[in-house]
C-alpha cells in the first residue's frame, strides 16, 4: 500500500541482496519500500544514518566501527531544503554526473574510497522537509566489479552548511599608527 513518509520507518531486516537488483537501467525499477540497503565493495550495507549538508548526501553503515562504510552523493544544491520535492535521475551515459564516493575499510582497517563521476545509474525522489528531516528514496548502481548499489527509503537529517571562511581581504586595513 502507500507508504506514510512521515511515520518513522521501522528498521526492518534488509532484504537479501541479489545480483538481479543491480542494473544500469533504472527506468523500469521501482524503489524498494524497505530502509536503504545494498552493497559497498562486496560488503552488505544497511543504512544506519543519513545526513544532508548543502547538496551533499551521506549514507552511513555502522559509523565508527570496523564495518564503517559510507556512500556520499554531491548533488547541486546550496542547502538540503532545496532538494525537497525534487526528483533526481542520472543516466549511466552521462559524462559529467554528480560525484558519488564509496568509502570502506580494508582488512587492516585502512580507509579506502572510490569516486565516480560517470558510468553509474541513480534515481532519487525527495519528499517534504519535516522537523529538519528530508525523507526520500534512492536507487543507486555503481559500475564496479562488485556491483555496488544502494536502494530503499531514507530520512536524512539536514545539517547547516559549513560556515564559509571569511576571505582574508574583507577586513579594512587600519591606518598605520601616527608617530
């Protein structure tokens, strides 16, 4: 039935992920109604926390643990609120797509990452902002050998954009002291 986007989504167990969920042609695919899940570099990924700061969406799995992984998408927005009600569709044929970065840790707990600017498929739908939360749905498939992907619903906490550093030239120079 229709999903009430305002109800907190229970953390249902992630559906078993299969190769058939991965495709670079998302036109025919519908969003899963479960909490966003998938795979990053062949490891199971289940959304623990989502944030949006400026146009940067970050999806985290098990932050600050050995299993820490994240998916970051840099959308073209100055603040999270601008994404409300928007649909995003990125075709795998685009050559200048929004930057997508996957991060994970290797066996030695060294952080690794891979950034994609083309070749991936993404579709997202955002709902209306409520109490600083931007709800949405995502379906992302990345063209790596491990068929990394992320699909389902999320509620991203809107963070204020980082304060811009004041340019060094903004302060008027005080006149030299008179001797």
